[in-house]
C-alpha cells in the first residue's frame, strides 16, 4: 500500500451522506453478493475515494465493529500505517499524471498472490480514468474474472472518460453531490458556520473541497481568486492583473474556477439576456474553457503560463474592458458617423 493513505486514523468510516450506499454494500457483503469489481463514480471532492478507502479497510479487517473496520486488529494497524501487503493502491505518477501499464501489470501479479493475512486482497485504483489505454486494456481480463478473494475498487471523477470496456465490467455505484444541509453539518463541526457556507459555495457544493478551503488562509485566497475572475468578466480588471492574482493555481484548478464563474454568470441571466451579445459571449467563453479543461483532463500538457494568458485574454476580449471598447468603437463606426 502506498500514497496519501499512509498514517491513517485507526478507523475509517464512510462520510455521513454515504450511509445509504454503505449499508447496501454491507448487506450484499453479508449475503455473499458483493461485486468483485466496483466502480465508484462521483465528482472529485465529494468523497468517493474516502468511501473506497473505508470499504477497503472494512474488507481487510479481521473483525469489523458496528459496520466499520475495527481499528484494532493487525490488518487495521497495517492499513493505517500503509504497510498491508494485501492492499494495493494505484495512483497517477509522473509529469503526465497517468497510471501506466506497468503499474497495472504489477497489480495483476498482486492479484494472483494468496492473501498474506488470509482475509482478502483489495486493489484500489484512483482516479481510474487516469489509466492510459494500454493500462485499461491490461486490466480488462482481471476485471472480468477477478482472482478469488480479490476486490477491485475503481474510483472516478469522470466516468465518461473511462473506456466502455472497463465500465461494463464493473458494477457502477454513483455518488451525487451531497445535499447542502448534510455538507454543512459535517463542515461546520468545530468551525464557523458562515465560513463553512462560504467555502461550500466556492467549492460548488463539494464538501471535501470546501474542507480544504477552510484550512488556514485558503478561503480568503479562493475568495480573492474568484473575485478576480468576476472583475475580469465585469470589465473591472484587466487580464494581466487577473493572471497575476491566479498565478498560484494549478492549471486544472484554474480551468475549473473559470468554468464555475462563467456558469454562475450565465445562471443569473434572463432568457432575453442569454440571447444578448453578452450572453452569447459568455456561452462562447464557456465552450472555449470547457474545451481546454477536457483537453487537460485527457492528458494534454500545455505550458500553464501561456494557456492561462491566452484564455484570460480571450475572456477579456469577449466580455471585459476590451469588449466594452469594441462596442464603443462599433457605435462610432464609420457607418454611424456618415
Ligand atoms: Zn480490524
């Protein structure tokens, strides 16, 4: 077992909004019908990986207590420290952030071994859509006929990007964005209620992302970054200034922020305003940014500074100060002056 999950607390329960899905899986486990290949699909920041981890630890635990891993047995101590030989996590590596075929081959070899502690083996792949084509192909046979006592848990934030051949071999469990009230009561534990609400809004309703924002300083930064994009769209700030305000954001987070602000801006427009030049400009910008986000998610690796400057320049030209100038120029165009 490798990666971020080392040094876990003794017990990993599912998150409060996942209880119904959790109970269903536990019931099928008790009935002996838990699928050996599960695809857990939900937007990043809503807790799919946490659910998969809770399930992995539950399955590996020698004596689960009250529907979670016990936290006390040898298996639980080993999954907490990241040293359990029957638990393997595949995560993206390297600059391209892909899961290469070599990792999947190692995982298949892992699946072929007998469980060391005699319980079962768990292979967790997250995010599964980061497997490249060769890796996904290599996994197909194992998905179809998983070795005895082996569970494959695939986590994805972008189900449609997984090959249909992978999806069709898994039982799919979809996690919607949780209800706001559930998120807020979880987020607000020991925290300022208003800050929790603000963070959840900035995180587009995704509670784990909101919890990250509530870490010291993050919320103020995220608020400023969003305000900078809004100022650009409102013609109150120039692209280079906005670029500087967003310089610390990784490219995928930058694109996500742009998509969200553009969607929110469109949501506030009346049907008539949607057909206006501004509405059309917002649509065109959203298309462009979503196209860039799809390309990046599919593995494109543009130079971040250049991509950022180009997109912000485009937004400014269509919606910002430069767009206002262009509208003025069109009012005073030669035809008008004649
Ligand atoms: Zn245990």
